[in-house]
């Protein structure tokens, strides 16, 4: 057999090997994370529920989902182990202190258009000079559109 014909099969086998290797690494990291859990640690389940670990067993974990409310979950259902600061920020709404020395990003674009007092006055004058799109009084005095002037008087009729 020609080695060129075997090349696509070799590339396919190599790609499959790399994919399974990365999947095994992810599984090992998740298992390591679950084994390092300690009582009192904040966790997020794969269903998105946040809880605190109370007890660890071989294949299960006792979680406190609310004060005084406990539930037993499989260790495989733990999606992430959170550090204390992140858990408190998410569950209790604790805000981290802002760094006042860092750059402050505004919530709106008003700071992008900084105007001084002279520009404010000209901007106000421009706002007043804008076109009024409301109905004008001259439009009321105009002739109604249903009366057409075709150049004939009322008494004249078409003779056909």
C-alpha cells in the first residue's frame, strides 16, 4: 500500500488521540477539584444552585442550600468549587471595594461630550431653533384637499 493513501487515516487517528487526551485532562481536573472540597466551602452544582458543603462522603456530599436546609448530592453533581470572596459576592451580594486609583468608566456617554459654559449656551440655542414638527396654523387655513379646481365652474358639465 502506498504511504500517501494511509496519511488521512494517520491524521484522523492522531486527532482522535488529541481529543480524548484533552477530555481526560478535563475529567481529571474536575475529579481533583471535587476531592479537594472541605466542609464550609461554597460550591455551585451543575444545575446552577449555590450551596455550602457540610459533610463529605465517598460518593456523596451534604450541602446546606439555605440556613437549616440540607440536601444530599452526588459528588459528580458539583460543577465548581468557589473561593470565599466569589461565593459571598454571588450568594450574599457582597460588593468588593472599588479601587479609587484606577480608571473610572462612566455608566453613560455624557462624559464623552464634555461641553463648557459657552458651548452649553450655543447648544441650548440650537435646541430652540430646531424644526417644529407639530401642526401649523397655516395648514388650517388652506383649502381642503377634496375640492379640486379643474378650471371649470360649478354650472358647467361635460357634454358627451
